[in-house]
C-alpha cells in the first residue's frame, strides 16, 4: 500500500510467465543460442565466437551468446552504454548486453505484471511484461499509481459537481 495525493493505492507484482526471453522480446540484443545437446565429453558444443551465459546442471540447457556477431551488430547499429561515447564503445555495449541477458537467464531479474488498484473502488490498472532489472517495475508502478489516482480524483470531482447540481424542485 502507498498513499498518493491522499488516496490509498495497492500495488501488486505478479510473475509474468508468458513473457518471451529478452532477446526474443525486443530488438538490440546479440544472438543467443540454446544448446540442448551434449558432446562426448559431457559438455555442450560451443562454436567459435560464442560465450557461455550460464553454468548448467545436468539436464539443463546451455545458453550461448554469439559475442562475435553481437560486436558486428553493435558497430553496425551504433550500440552505446554508460559512460556514453567513451573509448571501447562497442566492447562495453556488448558486455552490458551480455550481462543484462545473463541476468535474466540466472534469475537475477524477471518479467512481472504490475497491478495497481484503489481499494473499495472499481479503479484498477495493470501492465505486463515489465522488467525488474534495476527496479524498473517500481518506477512503472509509481507512474501507474499516479495516473490512476489522477483519474480517480478527476472522477470524484465530477461526481461532486453533478451531485451539487441535483436540486429537488417542487411540483405544483
């Protein structure tokens, strides 16, 4: 629960199990390959230019990031990351992308649905597929809550206006 402009708001974060992996969900990521097969040494087959993104246990998939192709894409598309336009821009941008995607694979962050309600009213809003990376879901929840409260207060003001105009008149 949180209070905005004197109105209590309930915020819920619900796991979004229907979201696709981030590399399928949006543009601007390096290619990720999922290795489902193990070679004769008991290891997953890695191609040249690929970096492992996780340490799979038995019966788990190995995620492999194509570093070489990601660098080519970063140069072509002009990827950048903080500190912006510093030396080694491509390498830093690809490393940031790798870390971001690896975080999703290793459950450091996930996709959630953000549901905001004003208890005791029919006012409700939800947004799905929101990243928990760097607490982005909390930023979205606060923005949603502020918009919902603004709409609620506007409707309350309108109800008060129309209630003040309801005057009982005498019938002669």
